C-alpha cells in the first residue's frame, strides 16, 4: 500500500500549483473543527512551510458554537501545538442568532461561520483562509446546486471576495475523502473527529449517497466529474448564448 501521507502531500502540492494558491508572504488562517479534513489540512500546510518555494505563515482558528460541544479540542490543541501552529478559538452563538420561528440548518450555520472567519481574518491581518473541503465535497455541491438551484456551480479551489481583502483557498480540492480517511487513520487523527447533531439530516448526506450509487465509488468517475467542470463544451449544452470561443466538433464522414 502506498504511503497515505505521501499521497495527500502530492495531491495538495498539485492543487497548490494548479490553482496558484500560495504566494510569497501569505498569512494563511486554517479553519479547524477537530475533524479529519481540517486536521489533515493543518498538518499538510504545517509540513509544507519548511520546503515550499514561497514563504508563508500558518495559524488556525476554531469557530466554537452554541450547539456542537463534541469537538475534541484538547486533542486538536495539542496536535496544533506539536506542529507549531498558533491557535485560537472564537465563540459564535449560531443558534442564538436565529430569528424567532427559524430552525437551525446547514446553510445558516455555514453562512454564520464564514462571516466570522472573514471578520477574524481581516481583523488579524490574514490574506487567505484555508478550508478543508475535498474533491467529494466539491462534486456533491456541484450536484446539489444543479438539483436545488438549476445552476452549474460549486465551491471554488480559490475564491476571491470583492468586499473582503481575503481569499478562500481549498488545498484539499484534489483529495478524495477516502484518501483523507486513510491518512487520518494512518496518523491517528480519526479520534479527533467531530459529529454535528444536525449533520445526519443534511441534504448533503442524501446527495452523497446518490452520488455513491451513481459512481459506484469509482475514483476515476469522481475525478472525471471534477475535471468536467473545467472542460466545458458549451456548444453541446442548451445555452441561449454559448461562450464566444465554443465550437461544436464533428468528425467529417
Ligand atoms: S453539519 Fe453541522 S456544523 Fe456542519 S454546516 Fe451543518 S449544522 Fe453546521
């Protein structure tokens, strides 16, 4: 079996280079939850600091909420300390901010968390926020947006904001969840996993199982879905105004 650490490291390196995620002098804030994804991300960036051609700084923040007390923060704190990543926890009353009559859901939660992350990054001089979303998250979002919003869109590997002087980067964009799980088991991070009480009913879970049925869990099928998002033949899509450079390619008989 190939070394899971090497697999993750190579895939993160590919994503960092392909999407030009890191530049000289970057101050990167990693959003950590105690789960396998963000813990893997924090570890990999911490290791890359010593050899990556551009010098960059890594710090971590945990957005603590009023509903999820399951995060193994003691374990997380000691891991981050071991890797030389300064860490802070910020409390956000996510349920407490709900308007009367509204119920808790993932959209509200992630919007609140994202806003706090952006505020924290801006107030503390970070120019990039690294999130632990992986390839499976990205293709799940792609299908969710198609089915729920009739829109072809997803989470971007790099997202720049007009309103904030901060970009979002997703260095795990080319890593499959399965590979992160193997790595987390290999390093013993799984015990740091966090289970959200609202996660079980999330729409994402339903899309995840439908996608698993559609791809049969095939890595190449999932990677092809991912690559299709940047290989668009708009001439073969029912768009009213195809992109100017779109071509319909036909073979001469
Ligand atoms: S699964 Fe839980 S922590 Fe994650 S976005 Fe949904 S409510 Fe928030």
